[in-house]
């Protein structure tokens, strides 16, 4: 098997990041988000958004690669919330289901935030993700927010360390 590597993302990675973004959402959130919403996710639209994000450099973005293909990504930066409990936020971390258990998620988290105090938002009712964050020293702090997902509303919980 090809060695997995983690590196800082570049603008050239925008399409690969978008492909993982859409696929990982569909894999991780099937049954947790409306199927119509997940089906509506568009790689081209996401790739355009990721191109802008990576061009601006407003967030620290990392990719995990294996066999020349992006299998996961993570972003982190200054907290986006007005009441941020820490100076650093893990903004997102997603892996293809085929990369679960490979160590890629841990390596992405380590690249994005190391062992620094940080916070993140995770979908309530996502036990795999929450267990990963618990292993990395995060705990729920009681804060919640909702996100629209098509005709549904998703509850997210904040975790801090």
C-alpha cells in the first residue's frame, strides 16, 4: 500500500478537497441529514469555493494523500465565533470512509492544531467523530448551534480542550 502523507494544501488541491468534502459528507451523514440535501451537494460548486478559500489563505488547510489521491483534509484558524472559547478552531476535518482507521485523521488533526487549546463544532449524534475528539482531549462544553440542511435543521455541539 502507498504511504500516506499529510501536507499543507495548495490551490491545486481545491478539486480533490471538494471531492472528499462531498463524498465524506455523503458517507458520514447518510441517515443523519436528508438524502435530498446530500444528493444536492455539488463538487464543481465546492471546488470553486475551495479555490477561493485556498487562494485567500485565510485558514490553515492540510490534505492527507495516498497513492496520489487526496483522502482527507482539515482546516483550522482563529475562532470564527464571536464568543470563541479558545484562540484556535478546528474548522473542519473529513476523511473518506475508506481511510477510517488509517491514522490519517489523527495526522490531519495534529497538523492543523497540534496539542494546542482549541475548539470545534461536531454534529450531535455523530458518535465516531465525537469519540475521536474525546480521545484527543476535547469535551462538550454545553454550547450548541443549528445549521440548515435542505428542509431539515442539524444540531451541532461545541467541544473544547
